[in-house]
C-alpha cells in the first residue's frame, strides 16, 4: 500500500495568496551558530553532543527545495527539456530569490543569533528558508514540506518561465502551462475528475473521507483521506493507494488528495 500526504492552498494563479507559515514547535530552524557559540566539527559530532544550530536543517531543506521545484516543473511545464528545467530551477532557488521569500514571511526577524545585522544578510535569509523547510519535514513529514514549498513557488514560476522563454527566443504554446494537478492530455480536468475517470476505466473504487478541521480559527485547515481499492476486495488488494490531502476548505483538501494520487496511480 502506498501512503503519502499533500497540502493544498489555492489553484495556481499569479494572484494566489501564499500559504500560511506553519508554526514549528522546535526553534532549531531559527538558531544561528552564534546563538549558542556552537562548535563546528569537520565530519561528525561526538556522541552525546546535540545539534544546536540550523545548519543541519538547512542542508536538508536545500535538498527538499531542489526536489520540490524539479517535481513541480516536470509535472506542470511539460515542454521543458532537461536543460530548461535546470535553467528555470536555478533562477528560482538562488540565494537572492529565496532570501526575498524568507523576508516576505518575516523569518529573518526571528533569527536567533548575533550580531543583529545577520538578519539583513541575504545568505542568512536564504539559509533560514531552507532550514524552515528542513524543520517542516522533520515535524510534519517530507511530503507536506514538499507540497508547502510548491505552493509557495507555484504562483512565482510563470513570470520566470516567460522571461526565460523570451531570453531563448521561444514562444509559448497552448499546452505550455497545464492546469495544476493535470497530467498528459488532461489539461482541462481537475485532479478529482482525472482520478474518477481512471476509477471507472480500471473498475476500482474511490472513497473520500472528510476529517475534522484542524488549527486555530484564523488558520483553519481541513483534511480529506482518499482510499482507492478494488471493489471485489481480493485479499491483499483492498487498499491500493491511501493519501491525505489538506486545504483551507473541504473542496481544496479533496482536490489535494486526488492530486497526490495521480502520480501514484501513474495516470
């Protein structure tokens, strides 16, 4: 059985509001080396010595950022060749770009370190964003960190995409930016519609289960569990896929669950 989680905020749009910052319990992602005067080691910390700053999370977050953007570009910009994916990804994961995102979220003002001027340095701001991604993955799971990251970047990428198209002297075709969640020829269908068509074609069963809302009143989120199985219930084949989608409404949570199921079902 394949299991995963996804988070959804809004459909792709240049005017889409950014996903809210998910508050983390552990503040390690905000802690600069100077805060504790943490000693640096060349390979590994001695046994019993705890991690005291964000550098480990920043390394983890950097990897998450790379895979999140690569996955987003492959799924939603099918015209891009490998070199194009590399070029566009480089534009949006450079330090100056992600430092700006960290500032938008106010992460730099929460930096624990000395001197205070570190807050205004782009390299530290970029590190904070990557450390936050690493911390989010550790507390909420890798899939949720990837999904949150993609929500942040999804509305930002079209402008950079257009800039690179012009730079390379190419024009945008009608299928260059498919609808979010769609794959291959299903560019006008929602993820739920794609999954439902697959269900009928493959004679499977889909069940959407709404869970209770979570979070404070100003930041509610809903969860929808999608279970896909065989109606006949043959032993070992009951649950093919089970995913959980999150969103600010029940409808968005349902679409989020279906969106995550699409690549798992190889539709």
